[in-house]
C-alpha cells in the first residue's frame, strides 16, 4: 500500500522543519500517526524534508515540481493533467505525468493544506489554490481515494473559479476539519459534502523529546528569566496581527505596535508579572553552511520591546524580556510549557501552550488582509472560546487578559480536563482514514 501526502503545505527544502514552528508541530505527528494506522504502508510526499527526517520518520520525498514549482507554467500543466484525467480510459498512460502516475500507484492521497485551502494560498505562490484544485480533481478522476486533511478551509472571496472549488470539495472521499468553526463556515459559503467530519489538529499530539542536555538548557533559561516569583507570561505576535499588511512588510513604523505595547504595559503595571517575548518562527541558511537563524517574527518582537522601552510607561525594563533564540520546535514548546500564561497571535503557539495546560489569550489575525477564524475554532474546541480577541480591540484584549490572570487555576483545570479528549480526537482522525481504506 502506498500513501501519497501532498497539498499546499508543499514548500521548499527546510521550510516545514526550520521555518514556521507550528508547521513542524503538525508534520511530525502526521507521519508518525500514519505509520501507526497503516503499519505496512509506504509513505511518499512532495513535502521537502531533510534526509535525517526522512530516515527517522520512514518517508520518501518526491520532487516538489510534480505538484507546484513557483513557475509560470504550473497552472497550465495542472490543467493539462486534468484534461488527460477527464478522458482517463481513452488516454494512453504513456501520456501521463509523474504526478499522475504516482496517483495511480497510490491507495490514498492526503491533501495537507492547513488554512491555505482557499484565498490564503495566494500569499505563498501565484495561482497556488487553482493549481491545487486541478491536481485534486485529477486525482479524484483517476480513482484514488482523496482526503482533505486537518485544514481550516476558506475563505473564498477572491477565488477565481468558485464553482470548480465546490466541485472538487464535494468529491473528496473524506474531509477532516481540525475544528468545528470551519465546518460551519463552509456551510455558509455553500460548500457541500456528506463526507465532512470534525476532529482536531495533529499539532496537539506533538511531544518534545529532549535530551538531558536540552532539558537542562530549558531549565537554566527559565531560571534566568524568573524574578522574585513573578508570573511568567509568554507573549508572541507576527505580521498577521499588525494593523497594516502585507504580513511580511518590513520595515514597520513604531505606531503599528501601539496596541500591543499598551497591552504589555497593562500586564506589567497591574500584575506581578514578567512578559517574555518569544518568536514562533525560525529561518535558516542553506547547506552546505546550514545554520538556524531567527525568523521574521523576531524583528517584530524586538521592535515591540523597543517601543515599550521608548514609551517609558513601565517601572522596570527588566520586566519585558526578549528571548534571543533561535530555538528548535522541541525547545520552543518546552519553554512555552514553563510559562504561567501565554498571550499569542500565532495559532500553533496557542496549541503549544494549551496542550500543556497553560492558560492562553488568543489574538486573532488582522482580518483586512489575512481573514481567518481558526483562532476561534481552536479556542472553542479547547473549551476556552471566551479568551479570543481581535487585534484592534485594546479594551477587549486588556479585559480578557485580566479575566485570564484572575482565573489561572480554573482555566488550567479546564484545560487539564479537555486536552486529553482533544488529543484523542486528533488520533481518531487517522483511524478514520484507515476505515476509509478498508
């Protein structure tokens, strides 16, 4: 049996492992759980993983170009494959592309696209969503079972071919949404399928496996930033949360940080707390001189700290700390697990926190250029839906932080009760795919 993992999470070498940390929280459990339920299967993927990862997780990497290559002809090539697949029985297999032949060899195709299955795909490549639609419909016409896995599909306001998107959606054999808000949204957008089921994101299953030396490093760092038993409140945002887009805009003006600076001042001045800024993205220099470096969130957090200091509204500058990093995902999640509370504009930083029962305030994306409801979906799933804020609503942010700080024990207990059920839901999604193939 061969399982083909592809989709809009197909990125250049290293990006899934050494870029956005949340991606890695998803990818490692994804392949491990697939091996759990499909014990004898060969797993192949267009995700460009390192050789060490492939050996450890027992997967085979295919050329990225078979799915998408950031070239002008990508869309035309995908359309040509679709035309060949429409007349599958009349066409010679000799005309088929490597992508099509791989589909024919596979028992199951899993599309992993996160929140990019829709308008948000265009942020990472021209015509990306449309290419994916043609690739998926091609696979469906070739007869392989297809799954849209653990996503937050939509929105579709700028989709060039909405009817075709609905057609592709309706022909997936199984659609696994990672939170129920997405399912409700899809119904509102008139995307119809009888094969939709709600589970949970595999990121909830990611468990750091630290060496003794790494564990000591984390503990030493936490000891270093712990002052006089003050509460340790983690804090992270990215370009998605700021009032002006695009998300990767740089440089940025100080005024864009005003709401978050005032939020930090509120925490420090009203509570016995230290605010710890931690980036949830990395970057890297390519081999042969590979080196992990700080990602695009780090300069945003550095400027945020500078803005807070320049405003001179806090009594002690030591009460706001910027962690230097960069840290591998296992270190990052382990650090987050040591906090008393988390404030985050990164959804998988929230998963890192709540999956370790750390009470968390969620700050949504700025909807004017990155529309998304996944913060609400993840928070509602965990039973803490009242802790989500919009990034422009300072008073709501402050009120929610007050509520969270004043109810840390109750929220911690609520998470202790709910998180095991969410982890079970995440595992059940893989069992459901196994049932599909029986």
